[in-house]
């Protein structure tokens, strides 16, 4: 009986969370706005709710259809997934807009620096043979190729919550790597045909189109965070034109991409000219990045590698007002997309939810998985984030959270000085002079333990 009660309680809690998410995000209205609707039969919203909650019931589609009497058949579900006129990209974008506005209302601090994170992951279909646009995709982590797709994804993050915005299942453009071609019997004016054309475009073009759509949708973000694979001067310049600043890890190439002091430099030459090889420390330099349209002002941050002696990590940003500390802090948010990929694959059934052959059905199933992740992200944020407890507590905690180390120590010593002066009825200046040697010794001891707090951490301008 205890097992039954526990299962029933868990089921009720899941139902409450899912129903709250559907009501808060107005899912049925979003589906209707994105042409995800049917003229007859079971409503599309009912089928979407069934597919969305299937994972939380610990059942497959086959088990659910066998165990319960449904007002629809299994073929209705497959027709729903295979429908090419449903605009799943628009649905995911509208859902991301509603979710990010909700998260920003919980913590509207400018210190969060909301950002867009770009990355791709391997969408494996290694047991498939007849899936539309199936390709050989290289997995650089394992050093081999798999059948599947490359899933190019853009997510929104403020460092605490991660909201998926858009994705593309990218197929190979090389005939030798393309296993199954796309359908040719579709009207080229339809959404399904355009979706298949986009699947074989270069990732740089897809990325710019996705960022442009995100900017037009109204999602607020300050930066675009990318790894070294996306370090392409032309792409960085185009993203800047769209309206986002870029933070990207620089790829080492023996090409003269940078202009400084009226000459062109490679990254290695520029690093050697501004860094101290004997005493490595974080350093920054303002330079210009050469692109097709001219030169783009950027800020380079050189960071000594923490595990490989003599190696450096280089970050670049188009926001020249940032300090080295801010660049490193903001770029650290890029890891949130890796966590999202791991959760979606291992827990939410990204690659194994539905084994269908249509490209439209894979886009639909991937969109449902990312919508599930959005639901979990909002629930996790509302259940654990202290800033949702109330406006007064949020303001107090944010003030403490954003206080720097040196500011906290100075505030502590000021409190001690005031307490001693009030207790012994002394001049506060005399107390401060008496505590000055203690302050200096404490500062030296702190810097010996945490050397990154020293002034070189802020970088050297060259």
C-alpha cells in the first residue's frame, strides 16, 4: 500500500506541475498561433499534451496505448508528428519568449547579463537506415562517425536558468556523407520543403538566421556566447550588426586576423607581445579583428591554462567596456548548454523518444523534448531560487550576492572601527590608524592564498 500511495502522490505532483506549466505558458494558445491545429478529429492540443506528459508517466507510446483507453488511436499520434505544416520552430520561439519574460520578472538584476549560448551536439540515430536526410556525422569526443544529425541549438541563460530558443537538425551537404536524401514530392513553397532546404545549409548561415529571428521575437539578451568552433570573423561581424555583443573563445590559427599598432598579427604573435612568459597572469589587450567588411574593434583576454603549462586560453569580446573578470564570469555561463544536452539525452528522450523516419516527425519530437526541458527549468527555478520568495528578500539577497570580496572586507573593517570607537569613546581616525597594520597584513595573506585577486587579474592594456 505504501508503494501505491507513493506512486499516486508522485503522479499527482507531476500532474500539478504540468497543468501549471500549460496554464502559465498558455500552451494551447501558442499551438493555435503556430498553426498546430486540426480541423476535425482529436484536437491537436490533446495530442500534444499526451506526447508531452508521456515521459513523466514512465511509459512508451506503445505501453500507453495498450494500458489505457484513449479517445484516439496510435495512428493519430503518428500523423500528428509527421504533419509538415506545423510550425514547431515558431512554437518553440514563442514559448522561449514567455519563459524568459517570466524568469526576468523573478530576477531583473542587470548583473545577470542575460545571454544566448550557441553550440551543436550529435543527434544519434545509429540504428536507423531509412530516416530522411540521415547522414554520417563526426563525433570529435569519440573520434568516430555516427549515423544521425548535427543539432545546432541556441539557448537563453542568465546563469541560473536555461531556456531553449531555437534548433536545427543539420544534415550533411556532402553526397558521400548523406545516407538518405530528402523527399522530392513536396511543394517547394511549403514549410516542410523550406525546412528540408535549411537542413543542408552551412551552420554559419543557420546561426545568423536563428539569431535574427530571436532578436525580432523580442527575447532580451546582451551577449552571444560561442566556443572556438564558431570563431569566424565574418560571423562575429554579422552578429554584431544584428544587435548582440559576442563572447567567443579564439581558435589558434596561423593567419593574421588582428590589427594592432598599424600592423597585422597572428594570435600567437599578439599574445607573445603583451604577456609575460616568466610570470603568467591574466592580461587583456584591445585590438581590431579583420573581417570581410573591414576591421571590428574587439577585446582579447589571455588566460594561462590551469592544467597545461605554457598554454593559454584566449577569449574575445566585442564589448570593450567589460573587464577581464566580467568576460570570464559571463563566458562561464556557456557551460549551461552542455548540461541541457546531457539532461535532454539521458532523461528526456531526445534521441530515443520516437523512432520515426520522417524529418518532420524528428523536428516535432525534438521540439516536444525541449518544451519539457523548459517546463523542468521553470519548476526548478521557482522551487529553489531564493529570488522568487518575495520582492524584499530578492533585493536584499541580490545586494549581498553582488558585493565584491574587497568591498565585503572593507565593510567589515568599517564596522569594527565604528564599534571600537563607540565602545572606548575614541576618535574613529585613531582606531583606523591602529588597525592599518592589521589590514595590510590581512591583505598580503589573502593575496598569497588567492593570487587571482591581485591587480594583474584586471589585465594590462596594451
